[in-house]
C-alpha cells in the first residue's frame, strides 16, 4: 500500500450492497484509514463493550460517529450536511470487519 491506496474492505460474511456492511466499509476507509494502531484502539473498545467491561462506547471520528453497544452499534455521519442517515449494524459484524482491516493493513507494505 502506498500513499492513499487503501485496500478494499473485506471480511468473512461481508455482503456487498448491504447498507450496514457498506457503512462499516466506509468507516474503515474514512476513519481508520491506514492507521492499524488506531484500528487496534477502536477494536479494543468494541471488545470491551462486547465482553461487558464497558456498557457502551462512543467516538466521533473523521467522517462518522461510532456508538458501540453489546449487540448493535450505530454509525452516524459527523456532519448533517452529508445527507447520510444513521445506520445500525451488528456489533459482531463491526468487530469482524475491524479485525480483518487491521490484519490487511498489517500485511500490506507501506
């Protein structure tokens, strides 16, 4: 990977054209970007919520606000002017996608 040439987000169980999966992919590209260390930080919070260590977790990033719950998570646009609606995804799908993205970034040369 060089510059801003990000790999296409993919993970086990990803369904092309599914609104939630498309929003997760957009969040990976626009918010995590090439920063595997940031992906690890977000994944840590997601894991803590899923394990019950944290009741929930919320973070505004570059393009999206991530509101993580144990079963479902909301991904909302940071800017109302974007015209995007909030999307609810399964937290398990978000976790799998984050793990795959971090792995992909880690194996791609800069």
